[in-house]
C-alpha cells in the first residue's frame, strides 16, 4: 500500500450546517471519524492540506493518520464530498482502523510480462474492463497494487478474477460471479466493437435476476 499520510486536525465543538459553513469560510473542511466500536469523532482539517493530499491520486487508498491534540488516530478515507461549482472538498468521512479489522478498498491492477503474451506480440490490444479491484483486506496489510500476469495470453483470451493470485488474507469483495478484468482483442475488433462491447460487458457484469 501507499505510504501512510498524516493529516493534522482539530476537534469540532459545534455541529450543524451553520457551523460547517463557518468552518469552510475559514479555510477548514469538516470531517468525521467513525467505526471501531467508538462514538463518531467530529473534526475539521485545513482545506489546503486536504486538497494537497487528494492531489496525490492515492488518498482514498492510503492509511491516513489523523493527529488531534498530539494523539494519532489511524484511519482510512471512505468518502469525500465536493462542492458542485468550486470542486473543493466540503466534507470527509474517515473509517477508524483498530486491531486486525478488515476493510474494503479499491486497489489498482498492473499487468506484467506483456512481452510473453503471444496476442500482444502480434499486435493485439489489452482491453481493460476493470482498472481497480474491490478487495477486502486486513487493515494493516492493504496492497498498493495487484499484479496480473499476461504470459501466454492470446487474442480472444479473457482474464477473470479467478485467475488472479491475491495476497494472503486478501479476497475479492465481489463473490457472486467470476467477473472479467481484461480481454485481449485484435485492434480492428476494438475499433469496430463500439457500443456492442459496452453492452456485452454490462451483460457479463450484471448479476443474474434468477
């Protein structure tokens, strides 16, 4: 997983829309820490520092150590609300991490050994259906990425979640189907498929109603 981030914060004494608006005017962003069998902790953080961490691109999959009055609370960001016009963060939800609890996160996939793929060597294209996997992981051992080996893959082949070796203690959050992560297609097929490809993917991804 990405290196842990540290985010200074202050306890929020007042709740409500009026208090939140006042904080935002002062360059602060309201937030809440919940979970861990404890009462939610309402806080506020410096908006500029929060934006800086959001701009790293991996904020939502990073452990964030929130510092309040010298005390560190280990958390995982779960939701960020943004202003519809300014696109600045208006509220953040953090999940408190305790003990050996499990968390659900999205982890990016990385394809390796492309030179060992007959399909790619002959000009095929890797059509990625899922750039991230929804995984359930121990909170102390969240992988930074999941590597998927394309050795031996030829045009027409598909890579499903059942083929992926996940780290110890990590499992897919989607368990009702063997979903497709990527397919290997000819360049002409990729160009001509258009909406049909999306339709087929949607059909494959949709759970059965039976």
